[in-house]
């Protein structure tokens, strides 16, 4: 693969709906734009972790060690199921406009949620392992392109999920979402629960 093809692949992977997308959407709908953006930042920080151990080869060792890989898989599954159940049972139909919500948001909580949701996903680990094996093979013995591609992927995740947070907390979209907020919360929770369950049972 050429770098250009890998760049396009990165975009397709980032914009495809998954646990990160659902979590950013859920936090944005429930707690507002700030919570959504901090969730997106948490996801980006997790990408830094994936990139770091992919370049060091640790992810390959994890993927080849069955019990360690399963540990990561079950931890990620349990966390997604927890978030899903919490969202389903605590879904609210109340919808405060962003400009009227002056309550302090515990930003660290959403940063941690985004970070754990992504960093505990073994599929993300294997994706970065496979894609960085391609990037490094094009690098002719140095890590220049791998590092540049890593920064690109971090920025791509931050920008995309930041856009999701801003878009779904815009005044125009808020007005249209007022009647279906509870159902959207429950749908997000169901999605997280389903993804967590599939992650647990899939070999």
C-alpha cells in the first residue's frame, strides 16, 4: 500500500460507526458539547497509546498471547456493556439547550470514558498493528513516515468526533432531537451493549 491509500483507509475507519461514535454521540446528547468534545479527546489520547505500542511491536506480542489478548477483549467488552446498561436504564427525555446549561461538567469523566472505550478495544489494537506494519515497511528502516501517520490518525479521530459533538449539540439539531432524545439515548445504550456482547462472544 502507498501512503495515500493508507490515508484514505484511515478516514474510512474513523468515520465508520462503532463504539467510539456511539459514546461521543451519547455524551453529547446527554451532557452537551463540552462533554462530547472531551470524550473525543479521550479517544484521541487512546489512539496515541495504540500507535506507541504498535511502533514498539508490543501489540503483536499481545495478539500472539491468547490469554493476554482475551483479557483485553473481556475488559473492553465489560466496559461497553456497563456503559450500554447505564445508558438504557438512565435515559432521560429532558433536553436542556446548551446555552441554558450552566452546570459544571466533570470533563475528566468524559475524557476517561472516551479513552477507556477506545484503548480497551482489541479490534483497534489489531487494526493499528496491521496498518503500521504497512507504514513501517514503506519507511526503509526509519520511523519518520510512521510517526507522521500516527499524528495524522490522532488528529483525524479528534477532528471527526469533535465534529460529531458540535453537530449534535447545535441549536438547529437540538430542536429536532427534543422529541426523540430518550429513544436516541436508549438506542445508543443498546448499540454499546450489543457491541460489548459481540466482542465478548466472538472468538
